[in-house]
C-alpha cells in the first residue's frame, strides 16, 4: 500500500478532525481544541449527521472531506435507512502503523530547481 494518499488526506486540519471523530468518537461530542470525545459507546460507525454536528463545517464541505478520506481508503460509508454511516478501515490504519514502525529505506533523491545547473550548462 502506498501510504502517501492517506497521509495527504489526513494533512488537512478539518479532515483530521472528521477522521478523529469517526475513529474515536462514534458520533459523540468532539472537542477540536483538545481532540477529546465525550459520550456514545458505538465506536464502530458514526452517523454523518452526528459528525456534521461535531465538526464545524458546512454539509457540502463535510461531504468533500468524507470523499477524500474514502478515496484514500481510510474510511468506508454505507446507507442505513435514511442515514449515512462511516467507519474507519482498520486494515488501512494498521498498514499505516506498520509503515511508520518500519525502518525507513532511503528514497531516491527528488530533483529540484535548485539542483539544476545554472545557465543550461
């Protein structure tokens, strides 16, 4: 698994808050200042309606963030009646944890404009 899309998806502060709400809160109250969750014992899935109330953003913005998280393989969603529920994909999360725990292998150097010779020589 290439971890870059998942890390890129989590780099946005609002998306991180949405992910944390889904991951740890199960739709309970989420404090973005402290990262703490309060209430609800259902840790498996969170109603998107509840997540919208827990993370201050417009529904269309929340939808975009959920789409990015889903495309990165971090969450899945499903309809349950009239509600959409989301949950964290444990396999992806475990893969990221394994990736971070591995001893890094040097990656090839990325060429930058600063490394190019001046004057075309």
